[in-house]
C-alpha cells in the first residue's frame, strides 16, 4: 500500500520522486527521545500491505499513523528536548505501480539495528542477503548512488489480527540503539548519566578481565559513538564527548556515595569510581527477548562480571519448568496451557556453553518463562538486576576486606533507598544465565556505514 500522507497528485509509473513521504529518521528520532517500545513479531499482521517495506514495518510494530505523524519532521534535539521541527521527507521510487521507500545510509542502518540484521552481511556492490528473526533482507546494486533492498518474511507465518504475548516481543528502541553504540544510561551520577565500557585494543598493556572498567574510553571511541548517535537518530552526542571529563560534582558524588555504602572505606578514589561504574552498569543492563546488536567490546566488558553467577541447565531451565508446572501458573496469552509453554524450554540447551544457539526462538522462550515466573513470585526484574549488580561488585573487590553490610547497603543505594524484597540466589542465577546467553549470541555492530550507498530503496 502507499503512504497515506503522500499528497494526492499524478505520480509517475516509473522514476524517482523526491521529498514526498514521511522520513524514517523523524520516526526514529521520536522513538529514541520518547523511549518508545515496539512489539516485534514473526507473524504477519493484518495491517501489513503488499510492499516489502510495509510488511517489515508491520512485523516491527511501527504503526503507519506514527510514521506519518513523526516522520515528516526532524527536531533539533540538541539537549534531547523536542523543539520546533523542520521538514524532513523521504524519496520514493515508482516502478510500474510499485512504490519503493527511500532511506539514507544512516536511516537504513538504524532500521537494520532495530530489526536485528548484522550490518557486516551487506556490501556496497553485488547482491548480498542476511537472514535473521524477522526474515530475509536482500540488498543489490541499482543506480550509481543507490541500492535496492527487499525484505521477505519467513514462510508459513501465522496471520494475526491481534497481538498475543506468545507471538510478540517487546523491543525498547532507545535501549536498542544505545547498546548498539556501546553505552548504558543510568540515574544521574554527579554530572554524568552514561556508562561507556572502554574498548581494549591488542596494543594495550592491560588485558585483565576488568580492563574495560579500569581504563577510560579513548577519544576516538567517544567520537565514534557521538558521530553514530547524531547520524542514526539526529540527537546531539555532546554528553558522550564529555564522558571522561571529571568535575567537582563527580568527586563529591563518589565520596558521598561511598560513605553511604561503606562508611569506613579506605579505597583510592579511582577504585571507588570503578566499582560504582560496575554497579550502575549491571543494575541498568536491561535485556529484552530477542538477540541484540552489540559491539564486541561491550560484550567482553560484561562477561567476567556475569560468569560467576551463571547456572547449569538443572539450575535454570529445569527450575523455571518446575515453577511453571508445580504452581500451575496461567500461561501467557497464546499458549493453550502452562505445560505447552513449559515444554518450549525443552529446546533450550546448556546456556553456559551453547548460549541460545544463535537463535531468537530459545532466547525468547527462556525470557518469557523467566519473566512469567518472576512476576508470579513477586520479584521485580529491577530487584533481580540490582541484586546481581551488588553481588558482582562484591566479587570485583575479591581479596579486599569488605564488611557484610556492603551488599545490602549497595542494593539499597541502587534502588534509591526504596524498600525491596530479598531475591533468592536461584533467581539471580536464572537471570545471569539469560544475560550470559543473550550477550554471547550478540549480533555484531559495525560503525562503518560503507556497506550502503547514499540512498537505499526498500521495495
């Protein structure tokens, strides 16, 4: 189907018409700044049209009304606030009545990140194809300055008139983009609210397991993130460039926080900075139910923190199945009964060594079972993350004399002094094991957009 916001006028049967449709950048910027979530599914929604871009938007849960409302304007979001917008429209190509939707290099990159396609699968020349959770994306040469792309969903998908929890997957657009760039947002820490693990190079002298947290990101890494953020969602990356700048407010924050957590602490201030970074980063790391696009160094930074807490299959998968069956839980909408949902976990192997076999299916089955059990046991997922963060930070200080109150004090601080329920170790193990599989099966992020020409038209 065509885009409803295109002015009704005589359109050609063939050829390029510039600046007539809502741009994808406008929607992406709005989704990022407003922290919108989309519901992604392999199934074919009845709202899908006949063009491949219309099908892809439907699979992603990108509503036509939102694309029309937000796509026509891009806001000068220097500080992240929406001000007066300026027109930003996309190009269309017509081919015998078929409408091809135009993306810039950066817009197409953003779309692939959200959809979970690896950027490295595509080339600027020839014909390249990538197959992931939603289906197949093919990219081929067209004119000297453009390429043609086509999306084909997987065969045999159900046609659904309404979303059911069994078949949909919630994806936070803001978090998806941030993690792909290698950064995590946390509550305000002095003058900072970002955590950016350092990318460790082969030429570096420190290759210890915690090197990503003891070193500071190079200027080149920060510039790379800043540029990508501004290109992908048109949001200022000034905060990224200031990441390594230390202010008096930062120092006051670190000292006052350590006094709350460990009143008689005797660490050097640099050690305090590092343990607070680790605690905040793990407490803020929020996975979703599909495999993420991530930079390799981001994954390597978290692996040594999580590894001590992962469990075997009996400690994780089997425990989730037992809770689902023994408590006779109500299955998520779309499963006939709880036994059917529990049996889905039979396809999950030993996550310690096999991860999720690079497949979104066992990943999302485990994620849905985990959230269902946590909800029925009255565990807030935030509490589980905070408990893991406190325990992992304690391990980071292994070999140091630390009083017993360190972990409960750190948990209270990370939870902003609000009351929280004690989280049993089995729940921490279940969550840490999910993180382990989710991170290790990551889809590699590439910062080089050289695989795409100036314009990509999705047929």
